C-alpha cells in the first residue's frame, strides 16, 4: 500500500495527518473522539464548550438532495455542547491522556470577555493542544454569541485579546461565511492575537418546506428557524473564502472547513491554502471511516505529484486564481465532440439552444450533434451537460485581431 | 463460422460514470454482509467505499493485496453465490454488481501501471509448486510475499491452467490471464513451462526444495462408461480447451447434445450458441430445484436458446442417439446429435505420482508435500483455488518457520 507522510505542522502543533473532526455533533464526548482517533483522524476539535449550556429542539436536522443524490446539503440546528462544562473538561483531559500524539483542539465560546478568558484558561488547564474560538455558530439562542459576534471585527478582536490573556496556547478564530467580506474580521482576530483562522462555519439557510403545513423544515411544534447549512453544497463557498483570505493575508494559516468528503475535496482545500481540514457533515452521513479513503487517496495524489511533504502542496493554486479583469479574453475554445462516445440524447443541443448560443445543431436522421462555429462562443455548457463525457475542449480560435504573436499551443486549457 | 461473439465480453464493462452510479447504489452498510462471504477473503465493502469516495487507487490496493488474481476473480466468480448473496441493497431492488466494480477497479489498476504485489526480503528458503493454475499462481505470489523463493512447474505450454484452457474467451480473455500472470512473475515467481511432474521429478523437487505444493487441478473430464469409445463424444474439458486455443475458429455441427448441469456445462452450451450452433440441447441430472450452476449462467444460456432438460439420466446410446429417462416422473426422451459433449465431472491425472492418493477428488498433505486447488478440501471454483493457494502458503510458512 502507498505510504506517504501526511503529517503537517499547523500553528506550531504537529498533526499526524491534516484530517480533524470539526467542532460539532461528531465530537460531542469522549467515546466519539476516541473512536475517531482509533479510526485514524489526526485531530479533533471538541464540540464547542462554554458556560452556556445548549437546550436543543427536536428534531433538529434537514437535508436537500438533487436527482438521485439524497444528501448534497445539510441543515443543522444544534448549538454548542449540551453537557455541563466540567464534564467536557474531564473528557478533554482523558482524551489527551489516552491519545497524547493526536491533536486535541478545544473549541470555546463565551458571552463576554471574562467568559472567553476563563474558558481559555480552563481548556488550557485540561490539556488541550490548541484552541478554536467559535465566532460563527449561526443558530445560537443568544445574540451575544455565535455568528452575530463573528460579523463584528471589534467584538472578535476584543474576545481574541481576552483569550490571549487566559492562555498561551496557539489559537484560531472560526469564521462565519454569513458576511460579504471575511477579511476584516480575520484581520481583527489576528490583530487581537489569534494565530490562525478556521473557515467556514455553516451558511444561514432554510433547506426545504412542508408544502401542506406551510412550515420550514424541520418542524418544531408548527414552526422552524433559519439555521446553518453545510455539506458538499457549501464547498464552493468555502473554497472562495480560502482564496480571499490567502490573497489578502498571504501568510495566514488556515484550517479549511466546508463539505469535505473525499481526498479530492481535501486536495482542493490544501491547494488553496488550508493546512489542516475539518469535517462534520461527511461523518454524520457516512461515519468516521471516510478518513481512510481521504488519507489513502491523498497519499496517492502526493505520489503522483511527486511530493514527500504535504506542506509542499499548500497554497499551490492561490496564484492561479486572479481577478476577472485580468483573465485572458482574447480567444475561444470550441467543443470537440467524440461521435463514437455520443449516444445521441441531444441534451447538448437543448442546453445550447435554451441556455447558451444556439450553436449546437442536430441531425435528426443520425441523432448526432454538430457545432456551428459561426454561432459558438466557446462557453462549453454542452460539455457540462453531456451524460457520457463525449464533449471536451477542442480547437482554439483567437478573436479577430487579438492573437498578436502568440501561438495557440501556448494557451493553457 | 462467426466466432466474434465468442471472443467478445458478454457484458459491457462499467465506465467511470457507470461505476460511480453502481457504487452509489451501495448502501455502505454496517457489518457489510458482502465482506463476510468471499472464500478468498475479499473486502468488497471497503473497495466499493473507496470507489464511492473517488479513491480508485486505494480500491485497487484493497483488491490486489488480498488476491493476486483479482482481475480474474472479478470476471469469473459466481458472485451471486458469495459476496452478493447477502447484499443489503436487495431489500430495495437488487444486489450491487460487485464483480463488475472489481473489474473496473482492476482495469484502472492496469491502466495506471500500478504495481501492488510485493515480495519480502528473501528468507533463503524455497518452495516448488506443481501446476500454474489459479491455486498454484496464488500460492506462488503469497509465498514470495512471505519471503520464500517460489518456482512453479507447469506441464502445459502456457501457464494458467483452467483459466487458460477452460474458461471461455467471452468470460476471460487470454490477455487478462497473461497480464495477471505477468504481475506474479514480475514479483519474482518463476514459472517453468512444459515440465511434466511424475514421481521421479517429484522426488527431485522434494530433494531440492524445502516444501512442494501440488496444485494439480482436476484437469481431465470424466466419461460415463456407456460413452467410452464413441467417436461422437468429447469431454467438455477437451472441447473448451480446443475452442479457446483456436479462439473459436472450429467447425461445429448443427446439432449438439451436452450432458451435465454444472458451471462447466453452462460454459459449454453458451460457447456453442455463441459460435452459432443451431440446436443445443443440455440434459441435466439435477432438476432445476437442485441445479448446481449459477442462476445467472443458467438464465444466460436459456436466453441464448439452449434447451435445458432437467432431471434426466442417460440410459442408452447408439451412435449419436441418446435415450434418457426422468429420475422422478414417467418420462423418457431420445435426442439425436452430431456431437455429444460430456460435462459430468472431472478428475485429476496423477501422472504416476504415488506420494498422493485421491479419494472423492481430494487428497491429504504428506510430509513436505502440501495440496492446493481442486485436490485440496473445498469447493472446486477459482475463488476457492485462490483461497487454498493462500492457505497453503501460510501452512508452509508455519511448517518451515515452526510457527
């Protein structure tokens, strides 16, 4: 079996591998975290602890699917830990005793400076390796906590400073995506003493409605609430925030979160600058075992990329995401249709007509498509809808008078 | 004669797209029944999960590290008897097509030039293996993994045994057999071809090696007494071997009678139909309720137009006309054929070896001689040959290392 070193140092702490449970229902007690370590997770962010004890609704989840995929996005109404603070601190102590080489991160949430400072001290005394400041839970029943705090740079900075007073441990601040620009908040946290950033927490959402009762889901005695949305569907949003953070603050260290289920997702977060990765929804659906294929798949990817240290992959893609105004707009790429692969369904023709530029023509007799280059703008919508992958990027054509002295073969497609 | 149907795989392999769909049908269930039902110890739940989560290389490792003939088993294993039998998905519609997913995974492994089989540092001991069929090949690969030098002695011109000379091309191509054998050779197993092992040669092997594996297979077809010396009669074993060697380019008559109802009989009747024989009748000792062959193969044969008559035993033969009577009901039939193929069981040609006695098809280990494959205890299938090939390697390791 392939064997590569997946260890990575993040905020000065060495992780045996970058895969961590995120602060959530999946790391809610000693037994859960112990099982996760046993299965091979490199770290655990223990479910957020605080003086506030959550009082939860029932039921508390919803999901959204598309076509035959039952679970592309997930909505969760749980807040922070529901066990007493002392019990959580005891679990943290015991976990650290049993698993000294795996990383344990205490996620904390206070309602004021004193609580933040006290929680930081208590978690440090319990033996945590690192802290994460939860500035981002979007479904708190108190507006002094959660994403309401995370939208305010001033509050975030103040609470970071308080945490720094309470602990010498490295700590990261966990960001809410329910904000136009995350950068000012992240900068304020770093200014307040945070060593790194965790992003993203869940996106405020209503997943679905009961059409008979006219109530959002899940229904709690005839009502529902807006709450956090996660899973595969939020990955693109999370990746965008990775990029924006790295662009604005190049040396920021990030723990990436948002829809990670496969090694491919993991590699994408790493290439955009994440050093560690946190997972919840994938575990809630499939269990801790998903880490096996994430680790093994990532090792194979490292092998293919010819790198021995995971660190060497971090942030490799950041330089290749640039502002829209800087992209090369001098050429178009026509679709190349593999007629042997084509099964004659005509979906490319439908999408091209109704959603693009009416360039894909249809031969009724042979049931085969043909691209009319006079109309085609090279958007390649056709390739995205083809069910058998018969349409790929083909011939390049420079727009009139735009080639200069460039060659087609130099264009990276 | 049109032989292209014979040489083409019966079913389309899965593509990247369809394997994703099939893996997504998998319920990823707890304590997966599929992973508890493979004689060769395959863990389908694990490799299907890897496919589901896009880790195709990891899936290939899971298959190959456990089974040096993973690409062959993927194609020939009667999965509905083993891994697919308890599939939880049956509670919704039908089991996951585990063999097809395994085939995709091993094809992916080939396409990406992965070399997964490993050998350990040599421990200085060496083992001779007689027979390069599935059991001998598996024993060789496993012994090398444990640090032994393994050399196989094979009587035929090519390695593979029943994989090469028995299983029809449409189920298992020579190309796959070649590439699987090459993997095993690449990892250090040496194969000597065209060496017939008799007692004298066996004595020599015993003297020169620390242990000897006999994986002789049951390489000869049985002939019922009434069919002896009948010019129209051949055994299914000989028939399938000839067809495969000639890639189906054999002239066949219009009326063929097959007697027998096991997997070999199903391979025979299917081959005949794929080669364009008009009338193929298969008379079977067992009734359909007692049938031995896999349901899939049986239905496949019936779909091709083979008439299968169940519950009959042959009474009399005159030239090409065979009369049968039913075992339970008052019914007789008489079938005329230009060719009669017997698929009524196989036996092992010992070639004068006296160190081994075989009773009811099976023998016993004897001193430094160890058995694998058909002549070892267990079912007579490829997957069992893989199992006993692995077992014999560990048995020898225990024997020689005193574990």
